[in-house]
């Protein structure tokens, strides 16, 4: 069962990439905040699939310490999920 859920999530992930990349590429011609919202929507779609297909809950701690202005945020980068989670939560 775990292998099937993993396969389904992998399909969800790799099929969502071209949908967002090709279908929503006109957003790149819009102002930066609009393009960023498109990227965040993709990240949230990936995390949604991770939760509902694979049953993995992502827990983020320390959001109350986020800087309000410009900042450099660095993660330990343990895997691809670090990038997606940063896009979704920051």
C-alpha cells in the first residue's frame, strides 16, 4: 500500500509541474507578486497531494520568528521538500 501511495504522489508531483509551468507561464509576464502567488499555489498543491495521497503531514515550527522585511532564509536542505515547503510557507 505504501508503494502505491508513493507512486500516486510521484505522479501527482510530476504531472503538476508541466501543468503549472506551461499553463500558468503567462503569470511570469505579470508583476513579481503575481508570479510568486503562482509558484506558491504549485507548492501548496504539492503539499496537498503529499497529505491526502501519501498521508504525510508537514509541520513547520518557528513561523512566528519570520522576519517582516527582506531577509535571507537558508534551510538545511535535507531533500526536495525543503524547497517546496519554503515556497508554500514563506
